[in-house]
């Protein structure tokens, strides 16, 4: 489907079909995530790691597996900070920036420590930056991280579709 992702221009490249720009605005249009806000911290931060490990009773210093956090969500009976933080860990680690392992990346912790700031972060630009980074490192590593689901959605949204009623305010993939 996609010949390549041009990391320098942040574009999907289709042979003989053209290019689709991947910007924070295009991500916001399709996914409805916050855009034009503060930068998402996606780095190893000792204080954030200690905070999360304290909150989740992690004693061996190993990041929890996605399955473990899903079980934690299932067992939580309240819409509290633990539920929200766990849900956001799953969202980042499965949709926004999937790591190469089945664990939660500790790099997502700094942005999830203060939950009142989560909706003030530019998650759209974060996804574009992660795609660029993954594309640049494609030849350097044997595994790839990044939200390639986003690329599929952007591709589907760029298609011309006959005989289908699609609201202009929704992405085509919704149809």
C-alpha cells in the first residue's frame, strides 16, 4: 500500500499516486486529539519512573506488561486517577506510540504523572514526531515502533469514494 514514509517531509509516498502530508493538523482532523498545546515528554525520567513504580507497587524496576495494566483497569471499580493513568498508558503503548515490546514504555511516564496536564499536551504532534523518528531508524533497527495505524487511516481518508455519504466533519474511515 505505502511505498515509504518520507520522514523529512512527513509524507506518505505512493508510487504513481502521489503524496499525503502527515501533520499534526491532519492527525487532529482524523483522531480528534489535542493539537497546538504543550510538548509531550517522552523520555526516561527517574522521578516519573519512581512515581509510577510507587503508584503501581512495582518493586523489581521492570515496566509492567500491557496485559497487567489491562487487568488493573478491569479490576478498578472507580473512575479515579489510577484508572485514568492506566488507561492512558494503554492508549500510548498500543495506539499513539506502540513500543517494540509488549510492555508499557517508561518513556510515557513523564506525561502521565500530572493528569491535569494530559489534555493540554499536543498528542497530534507527538504522533507525527514518533512516525518521523521510526521512519528515520527503519534501516538501523530490526523492529519498528510508531503508530502505523495512523498511516493506514490517513491513506483511507485520502481515497476518493463514490456513492457513499460521508459527512465533511468526519474522516472517511468512519463510513
